[in-house]
C-alpha cells in the first residue's frame, strides 16, 4: 500500500525526526512510501535545501528501504518514492 508523507523545506529537527520514524514504521510493515516536499513562494528558489533533506532521509533509511525514484521536482512538489528492502521481510512476521 502506498503511504504519503508531506514535508516542507523549513521543517524543524523534531518534526523531521517524527516524520522519519513514521516512514521507517511504514517501510518495516512492507508499505511503499512517497515523500512529498511542498515549496511555496520564495522557497522555490532554494530547491537545493529540499533536495538535501530528501537525500538525507534516503541515506538514513538505506538499511530498511531502497529508492525507487530519486527526488524529482514537479510543479510545487519535490517527491521521491521509497520501497522496502526485500531481504529481511517476512522473518519476524509471526509464528
């Protein structure tokens, strides 16, 4: 199932950590996660800040997920899709 997470480029550290934990939980359950970063007004001049955040998320989630599509800017959103890694899935799914 596809789960979507919305971020903004000026997200706080605690808020980012909370969203990161949600993404990790979804991926561990086997869901695909689409991360959308919304840019408004002058934020669109600083796409590099948003891309750094998304790449940082991708690096942190490498043990759990792989990137199906890298960060791409479309309209007002920069988005990427993360899929759970196949190895390790199903080992702790019950008796």
